[in-house]
C-alpha cells in the first residue's frame, strides 16, 4: 500500500466512507481511478452504481482470447460464442459499426478455410494411404 493510500484511509473512516476495497467490489466503480473513488461518500457510490451501466451478462460458453506472434508483432485473436442476448437495435448498431464485409475479415476466413482444407487432405492421405505421386 502506498503512502498516499495510508494517509487517505483514516480520513475516509472519519468521513464515513466505506474502504476502497468495498468500492472495488462493484465493477462499475472498479473502472474509475482509485483516487477518485476514495473521495466519494457512500451515497455518491450508491448513486454511481445505479447510474453506470453494469454487465448484465455472464461469461460466454466459448471465450477464446490469445495472441499469436506475427512478423515481429503480436496478433490478437478473439472468438466469443453463446446465446444471442442483444436487442435488435443493438445488433443493427453493431452491424453498422463493425461490418462483416471487410477485407481483413475475408482474408481471415479464407485463411481458416485453407487451414481446414489442408488438415482434411492431410488426414485423408494419412488415413487412406492415398498416393501423392506417381509410383
């Protein structure tokens, strides 16, 4: 714990503010700077929890997030899947904001298709003993 946090903690207790760790339990407040949250009263924290949008969904059944080295830089890949819970308005807004028909998406899908094709052909060659050359 740093010196600033130690000097603020007694003032919080005197002002009737709950400790910072209780504020961090609310995900809405955890996104705010800790120094700011320390200055809030219990009533202000409760009002912020009501006003700020929280996460109403739980974890997705499929949630893959990983980085792959790519020509000296990292390539971040995310695949999230689950039951659709967004409203129609939200889906339309997302489709406008993140269109599917982009060159990066097409190249990515073509690469995945090529990879799957190569795996299937390799599996067929190994499983069935299909000769690859004249022989």
